[in-house]
């Protein structure tokens, strides 16, 4: 595989397996033909998020703001504060009105629960297009 066709690594964090599955099903393997395929790293705890982020292999991070005990917004802020050139972060908020909290966390985008597959895919595509050259 050439560098341009290498799959993109997407970390999906939630303590709820159903939330992680909703994100993965909404995006699929390739949300847009101009982008490489996505490979998902499912994570249920904050320490494993940090461990994966420290590896430097992630291209996008999707964090559940409603996760317990560590919410995605606090983790997003920590990642943005501590990781040089942190990849883009999307926070899943409890409601659309919570988008301002995602701004505090320094996440690039917020998508509310319940997850709208079209809104999530559009958000992911926009963030990855800015980061990855088109493969076509």
C-alpha cells in the first residue's frame, strides 16, 4: 500500500459499546470516495485513549462527551493541551445546546446525540479533507 492509500486511524471513545457502534456504522469503511478507508480503534476508558494518542498514529478522534467517569470534553481539552499537533477531535454532545462546551474543550467539532449519520459523516469528511490529500 502506498502512503496515500494507507487507512486512516480513527479513535472512537465511549464507555457505551452501543455509542461506539453507532459511530462506526454511521461512518462505514469509507465515508467519501476521495478519502482513504478508515480503521477504527474502539476505546472504553480514558487511560487507553491517552495510550493510543501517545502512539501518534491517530488521524481523527471521536470522543463521547457523555461517557462516564471521564467525559469526552475533558479528555479533548487534555489532549489539545498536552499533544503537539493533536489530530482533529469531534465531541459527541448530549444535546445541540452543549456545543459551546465543545468549544471550551478546543475540539474542532461537536455532533449531538442522538447521532445523525449524515451530520457525523459530513463533519468527519470536512476534518479529514483538511488533513489528508485527496486520493483521486
